């Protein structure tokens, strides 16, 4: 068994798929895994793959033209999930997709198709929740900063929503779990960047700042609640505890 490994970035994943396919070792003899590899298997040959922009373009173009844009959207979202098998699941989906074309997204009896649909839906749902639960803090009235800590890598999917709704504001959305930031300059495009440990520490201090509006929002949140109708179990179902870590109204 040949096991192709790569880092957990979309570019590295697409390159890994390209090289595994081009190796011509037979799809049944190949498995794709994400690094780090915790426990290597015996009698398996491991092949590390680094990201290559040209190979990424070829894979993306092939999926979009030979399968469909819908299929590309599904594998992109699947690649952003937190499941360890996502890379190999995308590979199995593409094997079927390049054989059947655009209709592959409707072949719901196929295990590989259902797995990609499941991963894609999970990422979409989490991005949807964070569009609602993200909270921004103002720094000197000049820039807005939001911290999130999602399970899946949904920073870009979530940030696009705010880029459309706050196009004339300076703001940064930070994924604390991955040290990533989506930066949006005023009236310009959105871009992603990796933050250093020093930058992360400095930006995390923003959440600890208190102002009049923060206290007013907390007071409003408490005052609109009806004591007789409080239902913590239902609230946790609609808003799980791990979503609340960076929500202003739940801060002590």
C-alpha cells in the first residue's frame, strides 16, 4: 500500500491528489492521509507531498470542467472539515466523478458521494452558525475585531458573509484555533494571513477590553429573558456551549 501524505491546507491536498493519481500505482493500492501521521503502518510506503500551485490549478480546473462547479464546491467545503479521513474521501469521490461526470453529485447510493455530502454539509452548517454567533469588538472606533474558534476551517466561508455586509469598514476575523486571520481593509478585498504567536497574544487582549456598549449589551441580553421560561437544555441545543467562548453576552 502506498500512502501519500501532505499538510492540512487545500493547496497541499489538491497537489497530493494530483501526484497520487499521476503515480499510476492503481487507486486500490493508494491511500491519502493528512499529516501528522501518528502511527505509521507496517509494510506501507509513505510519500510526502508538498503544495505545488500549478498542480493545484490543474486539479481545480479539471474538477470544474469535467465534473461540475457544484462538485468543486462540495470538495472544497469537505477539505475544510475537521474529519481525519477527508482527503482520502475527496480522492474516492473524484475517482467516481471523473468517470460519471456532473451526475456524480446525484448518485446518493454511492458511499463516496454520501461521505463528501456529509462533510460538506457539516462545514456549511458550522459556517452558518458562526455567521450568527460571531461578535465584533471595536478598537478606538477605527477597526472591528472578532474571535472565533470553530472545529472546521470555516474562517473564509464565514468572513465572506461579513465582507458583503460590511464593505466600508476595517475589520479582522481571527480563528484562534489555527492562528489564521481574515483581514478586510476599508472598501477593499478580503485576504487571509497567518498570525505569529506575538500577534495572536496582542489581538487576544482586545477581548478583555470593556466599554459602555459591552456592558449595555450584556444588560440587555439579561433583561429580555423571561425567568419563568428559561430552558437551559433547549438553549444548549440551539447554541452549544463551545460556540459561546467568544460571545460577548456570555463573558463573565
